[in-house]
């Protein structure tokens, strides 16, 4: 079974309440009707109800059973405003202007438990989605860094068919600090369990393996490992590791004396965005791998960002992933 179908099937078993704040985009409306019909999630559209219904009517789509929340008229606006103003230490008038925007209102719904997750980005820049989620939803306990990961499915790897890896961060943090790398690793390990049901074996990648080359960049990776172990000592993690030492048992046997990760890593933490972005695209195109993502992580509840060129099928897939994240 295709991995997206597995996510859909898993989401159907326990569908989450998902907010869609770009509710007049035709792709969103078509996607949420399919999400509803498939039972992947319980969609909630946020925006001007008259405009939403007009677009749906033009598309000949029925929104029966889908909640429509008018962010400027909803009774929760005042409560959300007060919560946001207090949290951000600003005047209520300013907070209201921010909170009544669909994206922020959706984020506050997630934050206050009126929804389980949010899917946005088809009409909004990634930076705005991340910033809004940071200010409304907030971060997972112990974390302060939003990041992203790709699920990579390799058709054939070391005698195994459809080998699954997580690559992080491949889309958000350009030059992460040691602390940020540590947080990226913990968030990625958490998603390996929640989304894929696999035991994470996390490798902090570098051009050096356990001190084979001395450089500040390698030292940063080693420091990140130490910090990650303080955040979650239960995860199997190692570094710094070269890629071959991380994923090839024969190489690991030569380069690493003792490790619960070397040679068998399934979560790869790249030292910067250059490496992460180049790495996933190399594997995608040269190994004919399937790349699912980027999927955002680090927030206290799931928020996912879509490309502005996203298709309806993309939205359905990410809705399934977000639903699984929310209920995982």
C-alpha cells in the first residue's frame, strides 16, 4: 500500500478537527469536500461565510457537514483577543486586528482546543504561516524552534524495498545553532513514532565521524547531540556521523566502535539547510525516491504549510498527515 494511502487509512480510524483558513481558494474547497467524504478529518473553514458559499456554489460543491466559521463575527473573537493580548503583552485593539485574520483565528482555535490542527499556505507565504503558528499555537514542550522534515521512501536500499527515512531540516532553518539542531532531532524522532510507527534511530550528520576531522562545524554537531540527550535521553541518537557511517552497517563497523545508531539510522539530521535541501533532492531524483513534505514540526499542535502551487491531491495527503499527527 502506498504510504499516503496508509496515512489516509490511519486518519480514517480517528479523524481530527482541522482548520483551513484560506477557505475561498477553490483547491481548498474541493479538497475539504473530499477530506469529508473520505472521513480523513472533520474540516473547519474559516473566513467570510458569504464569500465561501459563493465560491462553493460556483464550483458546484456541497459543504454540507463542514463547519464554516466567520472569523470577524464569531463569538470567540473577544475571548481570543484577550488571550492573545495577554500572551503577547499588547493592547487589545492591536490584538483584535491580528486575531480576526483567518490564519490567526485558525491558529487560536487550535491553541484553545477548538481544533486539533491546521493546514494553510496555498495563498500565504511559508514565513507568515510559521510566524503565525509560533505566535498562536506555540511550541511543543521543551522546544523553541519550528522546523520541517521530509519522509523519503527509497525504492531499493541495502536489500530492503521501500526503505523509509526522515530527512530534517530540509526546508526551514538555514544555519541552525547546536540548540536548534537538537530540537530538530527531538521533533523528528517524535514524528517518526507518531506518523510512521518506527523506532527512531537519529544520526547527526557531518563530514566527520566521531572526531575524524577537527572543525567548528563538526563541534556544533557534537554539541547538538549532547543537548538533544538532555531534552530526551530515551531516544537512540549518535553523532557526529558521516552519512555512510550512519546508514551502511559495513562502514559503521569500520568507523564506529560502539553505537546503537551507526549503520542503522532512519532519522537523518542535516547540519544546515544547504546539506538538507541538496540531500533530499539528490535522493529524490538520483535514487528515484518519493519525497513527502516538507512537513512542519515543533509546534505544540500540528500546523502544516502547503506550497502555493499545491494540488488538491497534495492537500488531501497533507490533511491525512496532519490528522495523524494530531491524533498520534
